[in-house]
C-alpha cells in the first residue's frame, strides 16, 4: 500500500459520521389575527393593491380597474375578459399584452407575496411582459408567513414557480423606488370569496 492509499484509508476509518437525527425546530413564524388586512397593508408598500370580490363579480371588478386595456389574457376560471390566446409558439408575441389575469396558488401575509405556478401557462414571461397584472387567489388561501408558504409548495413536478409581490419595481438608482421599470407597471391581487 502506498502512502496516499494509507492516508485515505486512515481518514476513512477515523472520520466516521454517526447517524444523528435533525433537531426539531419549533414553529416560530409570525401569525396574524387578520391575514388579509396584513397582506393588503404590505402589498401597498410595494406599489400593489389587494381587493376582495365575489367570484360572480370578477369580470366587473377587473373591468372597473382597467377600463382602457384592449389586449387582455386570462387563464383564470370564471374570468371571461381574455381576448388574447397566450398559447403561441414564440413568447415574443406576448409583448403587446395590456393586462394579464393569472391564477395565484396562495398569498403570504408576512410579505405581500403570491406564489404563482400555473401549468396552463405555456410561457412564464407572461407574468413579466404584460403592462399590467391581476393575480386572482381564493380568499381562504392566505398563509401567515414564509414558513407556512414553503410547506404549501409542491416541488414534485418540474416547472416554473415564483413569489410575486405587486408590480415590477426597483430602487437601484439613488435608492428611489421606481414602479414598472422591468415589468408590469401596476399589480392587483384579487381575493375571490
């Protein structure tokens, strides 16, 4: 046995890691008395807004927010405002969308974010290329914090998912907040009852 093999064997025999159970960490996440109210306050601070409406009023509510938008895409059940089919081969064809109405899986009160993962959406650029975005979430799908949020995410299917909070924004230049710099210039989260 050469010296290299002798050293490696010595390390292997003396560096034995014992099976140790992971420590149990208690749930220490923030819990809110009114999850919707907390979400609404936080999303306002990042340039967005949150509203509640009944499912039958979804079209009317969105139409009142965006009266002048012409090219609208929607993949939300119960919303009939969509007049542009996003199932195109070239995602560059989505550049003229005025309003994207998309489904959110759940919302997080702690930071005003919504988890979006829609298998029906062929191009993930839709969330970022539209001039305006409305994310529709069931009102009973609000969690308190990111600890709860991560428990709700299913990573078993490969695909795209992201937390989105309000419209596009940046504060890189002189720490001045600019809304709509790199994506949607306005963003609403509509909670459907």
